[in-house]
């Protein structure tokens, strides 16, 4: 899944990379920050899904299927029964 990195993250990557290692640092830090941002975002979305909070972005809204919803309800009921 491809996503766009917000401009502020690219600016931070260019600034930090440029200060540390010059032009080579800029070229290294942009993909590095992009990967870190994507991993962080996916972790946050997984936690939201575990709490049954829909993921809302500027492009799409994640809808839970009836099967996912029933499985989550069953898991909660099993946890409450123990």
C-alpha cells in the first residue's frame, strides 16, 4: 500500500539529513523517514482497529465487515466470561 508522506516529514528529513551528511544525507534520510512514517502509521491504525475505531483519512474510511465485527464481539464476550 503506497501512501504519501506529509510535506513536513520530507522537510524534516531534508533538514536533518543535510545538516548531518550534506546532499548524501538528504538522499538517504528521505526514504528512511518515509519508511518510519509508514510503519508508525500502520501501528496506529492497527491499534485503532483493535479498539473498533474506524480509520478516517483524507482518501478513505475503513469499514469493518460483519464478520470482523462479529469476531470482535465474540472475543469481547469470551474475555468478559473469564
